C-alpha cells in the first residue's frame, strides 16, 4: 500500500474518531449522549452523578460542608481568659473546614474536620481540641493525622460531649513558635485532620452536631476557651467562670463573655485576615464597632473590610 | 463724584453686611440639618471607639457570625422521590459548587435537616430535583427556620 493510500486511511480514521466524539462533523445525532450527569448513576446508589459527591462510591453520596465549599472559615482566640488581653485576636488562629458525609439513604458515614494553624501569637502553651455531641453510642472509628502523616487512631474523652485532642501544645511542633503568623513573615502552620467514622445505620435526622474547636492551657487542661455561648466540656474547671473579667452565666447559657460583653474567641465563616500583633480588633476592622453597637443590624460584612495596615496579608 | 462715591460706599457696605448675615444663617441651617443628631445645632458626632474595650456592647449581643437554620421541605407525591439541595444564601441559581447540604427523599416524603450559614440571612436558596427537572426556590427564614411546601 503506497504512502498516499496510508495517508488517506489515516485521515479517514481521524475523521471517524472525531465524528464519534463530535456529531457535528458528520451531521449525525449521537443518541444517547456520551455522558449525562442527570441520567447516570455510576455507583448505583440511587443518586444521579450530578448530585452525588461520591459518584463512584455506593456507600457515600452527600457532603455537608461548613462553612462553604469555596472557603475555609476561621476561629481566632484571645488566650488570657478569664482575663482580657490586648484584643488582637491572634493568640491562636485556625482555619477550618468541616465535611459531614452521608449515604444516599440518609445515614452518617463520616465526619472530617481539617484544622490549619494560622497564627500562634502567644507564649502560653495551648492545646487544641474539638468537641462533638456525645459519640459513644455511634462511633465506629476515629483517627487524627498531623501534617499529612499517616492517620493514627484516637479515642475521645467522653463526657456529655466527646472531646478529641488534636495536640497538647500547638507550640511544640515544627514551624510553630510564639508570634508565628502575626507579623509579615511567611508562616505555614501544622495541619490536623480528624476523621470520625460512624457505625452503620445512624440516621442523620436523629443525630447531628456542629464543630466546636477550642483551646486549653497545656499546663492547666481544665482551663478551656470556647466561643461565646458554647458550653465548656465536662473536663473544664467551672470555678474559673465569673472570676477576673469573665461574666459568664452558665445556667443562662451565656458563656465566655466579659462583663463588658466581649468574647475571647470569634468565628468567621470565610477566609479572614487576622490582626497583626498588638493591633486591636476594632482598629484592624473599622466597621466592627457599628456592627457591635447596632446589635448586628448594620455592617454585617465588617469582617471582609479590614484596615490593610493592621492585618496580616 | 466724591458724594456719589460716598453714597455708593454706604450702599456696598449695607450689601456686604446683608451677605455676611445671610451666609451666617445658611451656615447655621446646614449644621443643624446634617449628621445623625436631630434636635440641636450644637450636637456633636460621637467619636468612634479606638479600642474594642471601649465599645458599648448591647446586653443581648453574642458576636454570633454563623447560625444554624432548620430546613423543612414537604413535597407532594412524585414518581421517583426527589433530591433537595440547600445552597449558600445569595446564590442566584443552581450552582453545585455552592451547595451546603444535599439529601434524597422518597416519593411523597419530606426532608428535615439543618445548615450553618452566615448569621443574618433572610432567605436561603433550595433546589429540588424531581422527575428530571430542577426547581429553584428562595425560601424565607423565620426564627431560624426555612419551610418549603410543594
């Protein structure tokens, strides 16, 4: 077969191949479509691929993502509770993403919390932990990985809630030191991934929970610091409440607020630039004051409008 | 000429005095009508606190930036059940990249669940996929609850 014939054959093969992919080349209609995410259910779990977050895994279907699929959130702490500090809210700053995976038939499969240390603006050794609603009757297995190392099994400390300690001292790791991430230096802190796998058949309608990321004093573990309104764990020293600047009313559920109504931790449901060392939060975020004094009615986007001179880039 | 000059000077003096008085009146009117203070021209705009510790925090304020909203979706009977997708507040149309929560319901059943969203949203988008069709609904949030009934 001559060169011309080989070339012609080659061209015909190419055209034929393209036609199989793009019917416009031949004017033919390809039916059914090569791929239709609204019609196909690859893993056969009853959820079409378009809505299936795990289209090739029949045991998993839906991911509930907090804060959102597009951004991580932030939790930032003032570490001197029950005393007020300098209100720069960079003593401990974490980025978080919380993914809760359910099966197609509405049962929990797994919860996964990814926590990145963003800043450690304190010399006080602090531990980091997560509490969930009590998992004793539903827990299958839990693991923690640090900085992409292999995950190791972890047992929760069970009381009214289940507590998973990510680290006893966030300063005692490579790359973390007092003041890290609070000035202009580049800092990449440690990453923790807590994975909780459920026993079979735990319906999502009967068991659910939010992420409670908190810190505690390494040398005084019963001294916990949570976001305002969050109850301490069973392992906290309740005798610290109402001392110094703390004005908590545990019976009313008003926790971790000062007598002036100020918190020791804040959560932001988006990427956020924390204040530089010593920069007051009200100076770093000029729209914050009106948001507070209006009771949250105005300047709801205060956390997205920093004074760029006073925050970490 | 001198007499006319004197008469003119007097006229100009009177005119200048009238202008000065008028400008003073206008200045007074502007200061009393501007700003958030109603009532007196002597009110002064409050100075914004420079420190968080100086802020007047309302007694009921808790620095809440996220909240949990309960979602309830009730559908009439359909052939093959439905998929409910709760999207981030403010999402104008179905966008899988902005889905907060998804679940599958059987035909004629309802869906109950909750999502955590930024505090203060007045509505939340909910998309239903039933019988091969997508429906977009903007569901009003009342007392941290969003109900959709079809």
